[in-house]
């Protein structure tokens, strides 16, 4: 699903463990309570996406377009690679 156009997608509670969503367009998508643990989200457009309750443990968010406010709503970021390349502890 790399480079997929999923703008406005309704993916609440979706199981996307290990999904390759690099370079995908997930802007305005509903990812509320989705399991994105270990997902590849590098350079993904997550602008205005709903991330409340989303599990982003060990996800790769390198270069992703996402705000700190959105990430603060996630259930977990433990071990995730943040947009700036640092690892969340």
C-alpha cells in the first residue's frame, strides 16, 4: 500500500500492523484506535488525520507530515521513530 491515496479513508480500529504505508496520502483519514504498530509511515501525509487512541508503537514516522498535537493523541508511541528521526522512548 506504499504510495496509496487513502485521503478521507475510514480506518478506525483497523489492524495495520507492519503495513507498508510509506509515501501514502492519509490526510484527513480516520485512524482512531487503529493498530499501526511497526507500520512503515515514512514520508506519509498524515495532515489532519485523526490519531486518537492509535497504536503507533515502533512505527517509522521518519519525515511524516504530522503535528505534535496529533501524535499526543496516540495510545502509544513507544519505540517509534519520530518525524525528525529520533526514537520515542
